[in-house]
């Protein structure tokens, strides 16, 4: 856990290298992907600061102001993406690929940060595997069917004795203050001379910074990995043969790795050209951020003046960052989300009401702002099926 003294430091939390701050967003909601059952609880949700810095040594971008005490992944944390057909199809293909690539049939697989266990079940049922999942926010039964066990806890050294044929973690590493706190115990659990493959999936920071996906900056993400910094972090944790690829329309990075020979590796330095590219990438982001904030500020003013009923589609991280970046209370009527557990809940920081797509029938919006362009066609189909024909824009 990071303490106050470390938060004030200007050192990379992963490698201790020199960092330079390039971006700040202060007083943002810290607990973004939690369910808020009342408007008041959403408005009063804790706030924290985002102070992003780029490490000149390993290329990691991290939030120097991150305070883990503001975030406890307890029951009520809600971040499943599998309600969408687009995402479900991606997860299904990924499960098939992992089963084929690592011959996951009748094996034991471990997932760190398994959420509600949906992907773990997929992997276990498809390949007749046994699964152990770790997630402190898990609230379902602890032993779901004898083959799958979910432990309501953070993965740590105390579970290093748990032997697995395959260990993976999806969209968790970016939430951990020091990535080595997660990868170190994984590496030590594998031991010497064992070839247990490891798979890591995180958001692709290069896309976020290169293409200025400003709505992807959230407090819950303390680290932002590029392919370079992810490979470096894995190598520093004692993994070798690291292969990093882009996935899900370039929005994610996937990394495959195995234990490196000779145990823990020394520091791995990024090449000078990689460092230059990272610096240019964050500089582009900073310039693009101002431009996007100005453009959407004007667009929202126009929507307010026109009196059109406007809704946001997507109550996930991106939508919440967008809503909190402007004075959106008088413009955005409500937020639509296909996750039934979010229906009737409220948005962190702004208190907007979340409705199901069916709930839109009564609202009859004139304009729908779709948060993630990947889901635009899916949203269009859903609206048509509801007999609604609003103007659709993507953020
Ligand atoms: Zn570093």
C-alpha cells in the first residue's frame, strides 16, 4: 500500500525511476465503477486527484496522487462489460484462443481480479477446467459448482502455494498501486523451472494517449501501460518470452509470458526511441485534451440552448469521466446502460440517473451521445428495436 510520503514523491511507483508530470485532473470521483443507489450517495462519493506522470526509465504512466484508501474493492464494485454482445463475442473468442494456445483441458486455471467470475466460468466450462478466482468485490457463492472456487480477497503472497497450469489477470493490473505487488507473488508461485504460462490484459495506454481518449482517464486506474512498459514491468517481475499484442479494436493490450530462467531479472531499460515516442504521445494527449474539452463544452452549450432531450449511452468509466468533465446536469437528462444491475442507480460525482434501454421509451430522447464508438451499431440497433430514432453522436 502506498503511504502519504510515497504519494508526494516524484518517483515511478514501479521502477523508482525519474518521472515527469504531464497532466492533472483534480477532485474527480474516486469510486467510479460502484453502484450508487441514491442521488445523494452518488454526489457525496469520495473524490481524489489525478496527477499523471511518465517514467523516463520504464515508460509507465502512473497517478502520483493515487490514494488506495479511497478505493476498497468491496461488494458494490460493478465493472462487468459482458452485457454487450460486442464484448461478449470478444471474450468468447479470447477464451477459445487461450484454451487452444495453452491446451487448457482438464487443467487448473487461476484468475486474479475475476470480478463476478463470468470469464473464469467460460474458460472452465469450455475446457472442462478447474478454476480459482480472486476478487475482494465478489459477492456470489464462494463455491459455485465444485469446479470453480472464488476467494473474496486480493491475490497475495499467502496464496503463492496454490499451483496452477495457467494464471491470468484481465483489467486488474492497472488498478494496483505497484504492479510488482501483483506480478511478484504470481512469479514466486510459479517457482523455478516451471513453465506455467501467464496472461495479462490491460487497457492500451498508447491508444489512450496517442488518440486522445480523454474519457478513459479514471481515478481507479493508477497505472497506464503501453506495450513497452507492460513488457518491461513483466520482465522486471521475473518473466521472460513476453509477447504483447493489441486486442479489442486496439483498446486493450494482451501479454503472454512465462517465468524467465534465472529467477528475478534486473532493471530493464526502455530504448531511447521508445522513450521519445512515449514523450511525444503524452504531449499530443495534453494538447488534444484541451481541444476536446473546448469542443464538447461548446457542443453541450448548444444542446442546452436547443432544449433537446439528450442522454448519454454508457454508464461505465468513459461516460462517468465525460459527465464529470463539464456542468452536465442541465443538459444530460439521464444515462442509459444495458447492465440491469445499474438500472435505477446514479452516476458518481454528478448524480445522473441510470436507466435501462427500455426506460428510454418514456424519455424519448432527441440526441444520444454514445460513449464508446465500438458500440455505436449495437446502440443504433437497440434504439430502432425500441421504435426510437434520435440523432446519434459518439464521444
Ligand atoms: Zn518506471
